[in-house]
C-alpha cells in the first residue's frame, strides 16, 4: 500500500502568485504542543525570473544571520531549487506581516551596507561550495526586490 502524500508547494498555482511576498504555508503541531511555522519567502516571480546561484547562495548565508538578529525562533531558511525564494521554518506562531518586515529589513541591509567581510560562511572550512558566492549579485537582486515591494499576500499586492 502506497501512502498518499501531498506536497503543498506542488499544489500552489505558481501562475497566480505575485512576487515578492511572504506567505504562511503551514503551522505544524508537535506531540507535546510545539508549533513550527513554514513560510514561502518568494523573492522573484516564478517561471519569469530566477536568482543566479551565486547571488542566491550569498543571500542565503546573509539571511541565516540577519533574520536571527531580527527575530527569535528561526530554525532554517533554505533556498528553493527553482531559485525564486526560500522556505523559512520558525518555532512558534508568526504572521506573514511580521516576517515580511524582517525580510524587508534584511534585504535593505544587504542592498545598502553589507560588505564582503560581513558575509558569513565563505571559506573552504565553513561552506560546501565557497567559490559560488557573489555579494554584487546579492546586492543587485536585493535592490530589485525592494523596488517591487514585499507583499503580505501572495495573490493581491499588500505591501508592507
């Protein structure tokens, strides 16, 4: 007997969403009541654009630090294979609006003040593909995303 599995992200109509946005995917409850929230942090429009791997890789490393500086409870922020954004996994309940503010603030820092020395995990010892980074690309993409604004709704633009 094969177990029926539904992967939420494969059920999402990627032609209907309007990036950039922050979308709550799910709230999962553990056996003792712990809550984990999963967010879709969509930075570019699916099937229309994709962030190059070196820029996305650098954004990933920076978000790992910057999100934790701005809000407690981050478990993981992992890039989508399609290179249009990230899954953000958090302990506890959080709103899309709160996370959109954190993402916006983080991208503003990347775009304006971040230096190469501030990018964590860029050595052979600390990264599995340390040669594949680009702060220039990360900054340019952050600027483009911020110019469009970050929405708290994936289907109707509700900018923060």
